[in-house]
């Protein structure tokens, strides 16, 4: 089961892969986000709703996943998605050491 836990992170602790100066953590308590658990789906839906509320005021939102101690290890995958193309909470399931960015870039 996963949980969204917001922790304040010191600027010196922000992983090198992230560009924005503000950072919170989402911690999978006891496992990883999967699409087969009601509790995980609830967390993903909550995150999806939050993103839809703040996207009007954000140019982009970054996500990066890594186990503790591996935050600055090389990326294994990079994904970019436009806010308008985010249509399902299940699109927020990202892999270990994946950099995922949601952006307003509509000029592509």
C-alpha cells in the first residue's frame, strides 16, 4: 500500500535531476504504487485531482522516483507529458528512477 506523505526538504537535499526549487516527497509505505490496490488508486486519484487544481498556476510539475540513498543515481527513464494529455490517474504511475514532467508546452 502506498501513501502520499508531504515532507519539507532542504534545498541541499533536492535530487540533482529536479529543476524546480520546491520539493515534496511521496512515499510508498511498504511498497510501490500499483494499479491493483484500492488504497493506491485512492492516492493516485488524490494526486490527479491536486494536479488538475494547480495546473492553472504552474508552468510545469516535476516528479522523480528513487529509493532512499539513490536520489542522485543516473536516470533510467525520462517522460514528458502535457497537462492537457493527462487524462487518467494511472498515468501517474512512474518507474524507479524515472524523471516525469508535466508541462503546459502547447507550442510543440
